C-alpha cells in the first residue's frame, strides 16, 4: 500500500476544508497521513488530522515560506485548499507546487477567474445559448429602474460560495432599501430573478480532467427544511421564498437530465478540474445560481455515497488510476456536534 502524505489547508469553520478531511478519512486502501493547517488553533478540524500547524493568513508575507516548509518537512504529495484565499494562492503559484512535485485539485486559471464573477459567468453562458434566470448588474441605485423582474435575489457578484450578503427583494421598494445598504458597504451586486421553489434545489458536482474531458458528475437534491440549512426565509401571502445556507443536506441521487445539463455547462467553460453547480430544476431545465470552481461543501456527503472526489483525485493524479464515477443513492442529513479540543 503506497504511503501518501496530504496537506489540507483551512480546516476550521466547518467549510470545505473540513469536508475534504472527512472524505480522506473514509479511504481504506491508501496509507494516508493527513496534515492540516488553519489560522486558529480553535478548530474541530485539528482533531481529525495526524498533524496540525498554526499558520498566518494568506496575505501575510510569511505564509508562502511557512507552507512550503511544511510541504518539505512532511514530504507532501498532494495539497487541498480549504478556503478561497488559499485557492487563489495555490492557483497563482502553480509552478512552485509543480517544482515541489505537489499535486493539487485546482481548475484552470481561466475557469476560476470566470466562475468567481457571477455576472461575467451569466453573460458568458448567455452568449453560449444557456437559458438563465433574468439578471442585472447593479452599480448604482438608479440601475434598479431597469429591473423588470420580481421577486429577485440580490447577492455579491464576485467571490464563490457562501450566503453572506444575499437578500430577497419582493418588489422595487425592498430592492431600493437593500441595494442602498449593500452599496453603502461596498458590495459588488448582481440581481437575479427568484424562480422555482426551494423543494427543487440541487447542487451538482462535475469532475473534468486537465484536457477538459468530463470524468463524472453527482447530484444532491437539497433538503432546505430547518435552521441548519436555511439562511433566509421570506413569506408573502401564500408564497414562501427561501435562500439556503452553506450547510447542505439532502438526497444524493441520479438525475440524468440535470447532470447532462451540468456537464454541458462544464464543457462550455472548459472546466479542467472540480466544479460545483448550484441550481434549481424548473420544468426539467437546470436554472443556474452560481458555479464554484472547487470542491463542494457537500464533499463528505458525496464520499459517503461512494463518490469520494479527494480519493479519486489522489488515485487519478498520483497513481494513474481511472476515475470511478459510480455512486449510490442515499439520504444524508447533518447535525451540530459538540467537540472538545486541546488548546
């Protein structure tokens, strides 16, 4: 059994870094040593790794040297990022990681750049003939006058993932109040028509190789039914409008129709790595919210169902094994667990 040392950064906060560790812990046919880093020692992820390092924020000038010292000291073969700043760091330093013989799960620079800007993503896909919910970039309060679709969702255009600064506007009055607040706090705003229902919301992962060939995909129908999975809920007469939180749970399933559409989107943007598509199904059509060019916050759910992306990446990139895209249908719920940690 080949021994492989893996580094996972940003393992705190219950984000996708922790999800990656949970997935790695499910692997039983590799001799893995898992090294974890975070900017705080107050993290439950520390209990899941074989060795933990406290590191500074990526913006700190010492960060790069510290990470590469950890890589050298522990003979790291594969690095997974657990936060967006670290995704950008690895992406900007690809050649250095290659020279250190360290593999990574990143998509192409082009795909990352596009997907981290929702407005540019919408515009690009629209030119490719993809049907999307109506959208509008808002740079000033007067831009609201051009909107002819309500209810709508206001959200940051830049960045990837999370529900911070996401709001529901039922009408123009709501929109004016919310946009004024968001502009005051320098949020780069895009408005998108709220369509479909939260009962038909999906997260779909699409995996592609370095040549842009789709290796496989997996769908999760989200259960947005409790405080853990719900970020915002607005009632208007007999209608309920819901925004999901970043904590996903639900039914891992096969939806050939939606997965085919998601794979087509991956091909359109020339994805060359992991891609996570947030969407709703409306009359059999995939209606896109956003694309995250990285592993998902549902990585461990997928792994439990048999589609273990971190495992597949390691075996594919280091051992040269074929990508196994088979998985089981499974309903997986989440909870909050108390964990005692050493400081």
